[in-house]
């Protein structure tokens, strides 16, 4: 099977009460870890590339790595998606360069400007058989070159979504309901503590999601900033020379619930970074004499595979949906 768009994936996910994982890829080990997990679990998957990933690894290398993964996993539907496209030009370059899906993220712009640029991307993308994700509302955290301070984020206004989708013709919509980018999603002051003193983040705004669903029945919703920042990895990082105090993510059961509703795409990047970093830090500490990158990248790739398999089984619910 060649690379596919997300249209059929999302239709089945919406009707089946599950979501497709969209995992960020930056190098060969990450592509292999993600797609080996999807292949073994017979799950569709979205591989997404940010502007930063293109700057780091080069567009052509990333496309060719993903094409290799398609050859290795011929029965798995895979989409290649631009994450947080910041302009028409960036989106066009990915549409022309083999991507099957792009995100145009003008969420920090005024409503009319967001509509104008999103529509321009949609028109070009649809003419080339490519689908478009757009965004309304802003998440806190760091996304490519957009850095939104905690407290400056704004939830999506449900009364805007219908007009936005109708006027732009976008194929899916990312909304802001309390998720955020990176490994430090909430300040301690925003959280409560459980009996063991562990930080408990504020719940996602399911009321906003429900309102959006009412206004856009059958339409695929996307959640960015959906890493859960597993505390076992934070602990390993800190134990082996790292310093990640107060790293905190979105509880997995809330993402599972969102996947049962209209959320068809769940974006995960930080958890992959954390799994790799924890694994490499531990490996280096335990094997100070090793210097062959294959020695530490092999367990790091396995860690990517394990965390993605965990998400597919326990968060996304996409096992055997290929
Ligand atoms: O939302 C942002 C993604 O995690 C990509 O991050 O821009 O550092 O590649 P990046
Ligand atoms: P995380 O930082 O929570 O993994 O979010 C990634 C993301 O939204 C990529 O677009
Ligand atoms: Zn994002």
C-alpha cells in the first residue's frame, strides 16, 4: 500500500470510537520504532514532520525514511503529515514533495486571517489530492517557532468552529481544550495533589469538546499536545544525570475518553523524546566504555516501539484497525 491520506482512517476512527496516533519523526530510529509497533499491532498510523524536523533531518531524508517504512509494512495504512505548517509556502513544499496531509497552523492569527490562509492551503492541497488540518484556539507550550506562555493560551470558541470549517473547507480541526505542548504542561499552581503528593493536572475541557461535536457532527477533531509524560521515564532521566523537575502531562484515561468521542487524531511527540532520552541516559551510565552509536540507539529504538505500542493499545484503541 502506498502512503494514504487520513480521510478513510478518520472516518473509521470516528465511527469506531478510537483515534489514530500521530507521532513526530526526526530520524531513522524513530520512524522504525513507530512503524514496527504499528505493523505488529496492525494499526493505522500518522507519521508527522515539523518544520524543525525538516530543518534537522532534511525533507528528502524524512520522506525516503517514511517510504521505506511503507515498503516494510505494506499492509499498514500510513499517512505522512506536515505538523504545524506556518505558511502557504511550507505547506505547498510538502504537498509538492510527497506528503499526503498538511496542517496549516494560523491559530495565533485573527479569525479572518486564519480563514484566508487556511482556505488558500485547502484549495491547493485538494487540487493535489492532499488533506488539510487547521487549528482554532491556541495551546500553551512550544510548537515550532510559536511559543505560547502558560496563561496566554486560549480555548477554542465552539461558536466559531462551524463557520471556520464551512468557509475554509478543511478536512479536520485541531482544538484547544487544555492540552499543551512539551513536557511541562502545567505549573504546580494549576494542579492539585493526590494522597501521595503527586501533582494532578486540571481536567481537559470536555464541555468545549462536546460543544464542538454538536456543531460539527461527524467531523474529525484533532488533539495536539497529548503526551502523558510518563513519570517512570522522568524518574530515570533524573536518576541518570538529567534535570526535569515538575515534568507533567495529560492523564491517559482522559485521552482515551477523547478518542471514544470525535477525536480522531492524537499528537504525541514529547513521550517519544522522553522514552529515548531516559533509555540512552541509563545505557550510557551503565556502559561508560561503549561508544558505538548502534549500541545505545538500539535500546532507544526499542523504547520508541514500546511506548508507541502502549499508546496504540491503551490510549488510541487502534489495534487491528489497519
Ligand atoms: O508541536 C510540536 C512538535 O512537538 C514538534 O516539535 O518543532 O521541536 O520539532 P519541534
Ligand atoms: P506533545 O508535546 O504533548 O507530545 O505534543 C506534540 C504535538 O502536538 C505535535 O504537534
Ligand atoms: Zn502540536
